[in-house]
């Protein structure tokens, strides 16, 4: 094993050391299930905005968007547009109602809305599927960057990252995850800003001058046709508003009002970040030419612009991105297994101590699974893989959450039919595309409208509206504390 950049190793170790220190500090605050899952619901709007941003600015965005723009040019920008657009929907329609309901997981929400164990079970399975699909590209990203830039074996990088993020979720829960994501948000945003600043400096700080150096990459069509572009954007925008690990962070806010301000702050942070990511991609194409890489264009650009020192910073930032995002995903998946399955369905009388033990064991199990699948997924573009998770979330959770929150006429059977159809249809289209049976890379253009239609039709036919629907609507839309 050879280490080509000692500074990068030092900075990665420093990031890990800070994360471990924060985790040890946070352990004293993780005594109950509420502490473990939602940090005692005491995270302020500013803290949560930074934590959400650190969670969301994953390896897929930090490495993947720049890599796709380097590879395909204009078509890669759709990922920036889609990743950002979903937050507007969250602000307008879901953030405040979800927090006002007050729960630990998305399965809690749909089960509480419709009083259905079947819905809880399906929501749990959907959460695990989406979260694992999202975890995979984070580990692929860290494996790729450590292989090329530090000389590590791919599997070694994936294993080390997987072990670290599992440890600090098990030990510190949501409180440690929140603090670490705040720190990692600052690191990621700063690293991207400095990279873009140095890149634009090479072209007189003129974006137009930069684009003139990449004439074959400034028009759409290098990768996706109109149908696939539209479907991709739809999946990314609606998928953001249906991602379990994003939505559960709203349960950490003290009120619905705080949840709304969290979204406003997140929009500001990630909005500027996603404006910079495509610039870094075009800068990579202009400066590196064909010497970039689909997951390594950004760090290689940093090496050219700032030398080994700045390369070390970007490598450390990428590592931080993986730890931050995977920790949030682990909590979502753990909540699905330990809370939704074990505590809510299998053993409702479990003690607080028993629930915490199961939650931590579930985290370890999911961490091991993520490492194995991450090793097997070597070679895929990280942004593309994340897009698949978004498409499933857009086709399943988003329609059920939106229509369940705003239409009193939806029934248990309607929500269950929509959730099942969304998960099965989107997953099937993704699999059949990967094996080459058709050319639709993102299923959202078909599955999202069909899911809404199915929910509406089945609900109308069923007609059995939950008896406490009016109470639910009042609780999530007109709370006294706001």
C-alpha cells in the first residue's frame, strides 16, 4: 500500500479524529430512544439547516456532479437543478406538517395517518431500499478517491469509511450525527468555494471565458434526450421531498416554525453549493481535458490548481461528505428496522434499554451490509446511483406524503396501493434499464403520475376515510404552538 499524499492522510485522520471526539462528547446526551433517533427534538433551525446541508451535500454532489459535467457537459447540470429544486417543495408543502405530527420515522407518519400496520411495514421496506441505494454511491465515491489519490485498495477505503460511520452512529446517535454534519457542512462548502474560485481565476473570473474553452460541452444532448432529462429532473426534485433520511431530520426541530426556517437556511447553503458544482465540472474539462474522471474530476482539478496541499483538503472534504451522509442514512435505516419493525410491530412492550440495544445492533448490521454492497458496486458514477434512490423516493414516499398531508379523502387502501406501486414499478424500470431492456434511465416520468392516479382512484373506490382525519389535519396544519 503506497501513500502518494501524506498531507491528505493527515487531514483525513484529523477529520476522523474530530468526528470521534464529537461522538464521545455526544454520548452523554444519548440515553433515550428520542435522543438516539431525533436528538431529543432540541436542534435549532440554524443548526439543523447546517446539518441537513452537510447530510445532503454528499459524495454524489461533491464528486458526482462535477464528474458528470466533466464527462457530459450541460447534461450533468440537471443533477444540480434537481437536487436543489426539491427543497422548495419541502418548504411549501411538507416540512412544517411533518414536524408538527411529531414522530421518529416516515413509517410512523403514514402509520399514524392511516392507522395501518401494513403501511408501516411497506414504508419500512421502502426506507431500507432507498437508504441502502443511497449509501452505496457514498461508499463508491470514497473508495474511488482513496484508490486514485492515496494509493489505497478500493475495498480498504470502503471498509474503513463504513466502520467509522457505523461507530459514530452507534455511540452518539442523532446528536453526534448532527454536530458532525455541521462541521462537515463547513468543510464541504468551503472546499467547493475555493476550488471554483481558483478555477475561475484561470479565466479572468469570467464564466463565459470558461465556457468558450469547452465548446462541445455547453449544449444538451451529449448524454440524455429530452424524455430522460425531464424524467431525471422530476425524479430528483420530487425524490428530495421523499427521502427518509432528509425528512426525519425535521423531527429534530422543536416546532413546525423551526422546521420551515430550517428549510430556508438549507436552501441558502445548498443553493450556492449547487451553483458552484457545475462550474467546477466545466473547469475540470477546460483545465484537465480528458485527464479527469467521473468521480475524481474535482479532486484532480484541485491538485492542478492548488497543489498537493489543496488536494489533501479536497480529499478530506470528500471523506467528510461520505461520513456525514452515510451517518444520516444509517439512522434512517436503523429507525426502520429497530423502531418500525421491532418496537412498533414485533415487541411494543420493549423497554427503553431494549429498544436502544436493538437500534444499535441494527446500525451495525446495516453498516456491514452497506460495506459489502459498496464493494460490489465499484465502477458506477456516484451521482447516477443516487439518482436511482431519488427516483424510487419520488415514485413512492412523495406522492403518499403529499396527498396524505393535504387531501382528507385519501384512505388506507389508497395509500397502500400507491406506496406498493411506486416502489415496485420504479425499482422494476430501473433494473430493466440496467440490464438493457429499454432506454428510460429514470422512471419518474411514468411512475410518479401513475402513483398519484392510483392513490386517488383506490381511495375513491374504497371511501373509508380514517375517523380522526379532521383531527390529523388540524394537528399538522393549524398547531397552537406556531
